[in-house]
């Protein structure tokens, strides 16, 4: 029996008969390494899906000036409208993440993208100003909240797909590429939506967003499916034993380290949403800048965020220093917002305010892929959807509360105080990230 097994092994792997005990025996690729080139198509689907929703979630705030005038809103009402989409996502991120772990990435992404497309078409048809008629605030807010409810599906599902298709040495890079979809979608939204809103109103704005969601749904149908291997297979037994030895429960909902990272991610997103939601208003009202300058600032911000997210993913994969990078990111964001607040307090010229907004926006946007990779790694591939859903719930609670709260802070103080408080919130996230 022993001789037969030895003979089978030699015949299966074409290696010399003489083998020392310390030599590694090849393992089938389907078990150890996700080398299938199809994983890049899966990543492309994740980028497209996230960019489609980000064009709405982060692109709509760039139309804030025209949203305010077109729907006859005050600054406070504008904050409610801009925060509605974040509230919709916050309410459903965790259920979407748990559904992804239960039923898989493909059905969740298809359902969410097609539903988001239909919700945007409903906004186009029934909740846009036309012929002197202005829809009420509650209708606009409800429509945007529904877009958030359905669009929130893309975050956990695409992140789980990356964890399952990419190995440990590539995940930070792959997840950071996926996270570039957020500034990519936001940048395209900033490039296109303000021009559409200012010249043609909001019907083409909602139509363009519905179109990209439909295209992403097609790519999902074409390319997204479960892998024929598991990137977790080779390390799952070791990871499970490690969690048991450290007393970590299997569910992310019972893991204190996961909850601390969720809180840190949520806090560090607050200053980012402050910039994305009200930078256009700040530059228009305080800096007296026009459409061309404001659009250039928001596009530069999103382009810089994309570059830094890719760099940070590759950098932390090579150095294995994700916790240290995340804690350092909070300090960089603090410094950037302190300087932006100082520029606002000193009535700096417009070009300096533009540079300050770009620097602060990039500083507080570069860390996402690294944080999500660390969080998903802590939770494990099988529970990544739930963990990412938890994080995105915290993120979009911030997306709801930030634009709702900021006008009240501004009314009681100044833009300088707004930016300084945003920097202090970034600092509060630092001790919640794991120590190096």
C-alpha cells in the first residue's frame, strides 16, 4: 500500500525519483494560487459596479449649487437631500453583505445594479423640475434614498469577489484598484454632471447615471461568477486555528477587532464626505470661483485619490505594513485639514483654496483599499461580505450625517472651524486601527 501511493505520487508529478524530505511537493494550482486570468475581468466588473454607484453617490454632491437652485432648497434642505442617499445605503449595507455571503456575488450585484437603474429612471421621469413645477423635498430625498438602498449592494459583493479571486500577496493591490472606482466614478461625475445640471437640468443627470448602471449590470452578467478555486483554500485551516488560539469568534459580528476597524473606517470617512459634499459650495461662496475652476478642483481631487489608492495598495502589499499605514493616514489627514482651515481663516486667494481642497481630499481618500483589505483579511474570505457590509454601514451613516450636520456647524461658526473639526475627526480614528 505504501509503495503504491509513492508510485502514484511520482507518476502524477514529473519530478526526479530521488527527493529529500525538505523539498516542496507541487500542489495543484486549483488549490493554492488563483492564477486564472479571468480574475482581472472580475476585478474590472467590481470597478465598473463601484464606479457606477460612486458616480451617483459622490457625483451628485458636485451638482449641489444647481440642486439648491433647481429644487429651491436652503443649505439645510440641501444637506438633507445630499444625505438621503447615504441614509439609504447605511440602512441596507449589512443586509446586502450578509446576502452576498449567503447567495454569492453575481445575484446580489445584478439585483442591485438593475434596481438602481430603475430607481434613477423613476427620478428622471417623475422627480425633476419641469415647466415651472418643482418636486417637494420629501420626494427628492425619498428617490435618492431608494438609489442608496439598491446601489449599496455593489460595495460588499465586489469586495468579496476580490477576496475570493486574488491571493494574499495581491489582495491589497487588487482591493485598492477596486477602491479607485470610488474616485473614478466621483471624478467622472464631477466632470460631467455639473455641466449637465447647469445647462440641461436634472433629467440628463439621472439618465446618464441610469445608463452606466445598466452597462455595469451587463458586464456583471457576462463575467461575474464564483471561482473554480478558492484563494482562501491554502490558508483557511491556518487562519481558522489562529482565530481559535486568539479566542476570536468566527462571525465578524462578534469580533472586537473587526468592530474597531469598522468604527475607524466610518470616522475617517467623515472628513472625506465633508469635502465631497460641500467643497463646491465652499469654493463658490467663500472663494468666489466659477464652474470651470470648481470642476477642475473636483476632478483633480478624484484623480489624485485614484493614484494614491493604487500606490498605497502596492506599497502595503510589498512592505506588509497595513496597520502602520492606516494610523499614519489619519495624521496626514489631520495636517491637511488644519492647513485648509488656516487658508479659509486667512481669506486666502482662490488658487490657494483650490490647492487646499485638493490636498485635503486626496489625503483623506488614499487609505480605503488598504483598510478594506485589512478588514476583510481579519474577517476571513467566507465572511468578507458581512464585514465589508458592516464597514460600509458605518461609512454611509457618515455620508448621511455629515451633510446634514455641516450646515448647522457652518451657521454657528465659519468654514475654518468646519475644516478643523473634520481634521479632529480624522485624528479620532487613529487609535482604533490595529497597532503595527
